[in-house]
C-alpha cells in the first residue's frame, strides 16, 4: 500500500491550529479545569476539540487560529498561555504525525465548526511563508486578546474528492 507524507511545502492552512501538551501527570484534571469554565468560554476561545493523546500522558487542543496572534506557532504559544500549560513546540509544522483519538479520549468537541471550518484569509496571509519553511514564531506580533473572527468561517464541500487529491 502506497501512502503519502505530509510535507510542509504542500500544506494549505485552513486556519485551524493544534496545541500539543506532553508529559502531563493527570491530563483529565487539566481538561476538567478547562471544561469547568463552560462551553461558552471554550467557544469564545475558539476551542473546537480537546482530547487525551494515545500515550495517555498528553493533551491536544484543536482551535481556531487568530490572525492577530500570527502564524501557527504564535497561536500555539498564545493558546498555551491562555490555558496555563506548556506547549510542545516541536509540533509546529505539517510534517509531524498526529493521530485521531478514540471517542472515549475526546472530552470536548464542537463538531459542526471542527468539520466545516476554513479561513482562506489565514492561508492567504501565512500559507506561502509556511510552505517555505518559515514556521518559527513571528517577531513583534501584537498581544491582542480578541476572539476568532467568525466572519471568516465558511463551509467547504469535499464530497467526491479522492484520497490521492490530498497527497
């Protein structure tokens, strides 16, 4: 069976970002703290999914990247700060492997926004730099704390696409 490797040079940024937190003694306790703030708070932060990693010692948070925070690593750093955790910044590009969690490992999901979210403005602003390998933190990014821009959401129809079209 032939597969394809996700190369940074082939990535298209959707405006979604994933924070990876490793080496956590009690990931469920951390997640419970976030969930205690309520679904409205999670939505306000742009959080779309929270799950425990297959190792059982990590947490991943999928969220809407904020243009004003900067590129992907800038967004990961800001979200880690907001959530009070230390990120694993080695997962800043598309060449890193990630696994889909089992249902029992998912503690929060905003399925509608997770499946349908796409922000072409994020791709337009950061995509080409990202494909050129510039996934390091941006210098001098603003410290804005505003929420994600809902007006940039749009639904993408992927019906009829073959897997090979993504490779």
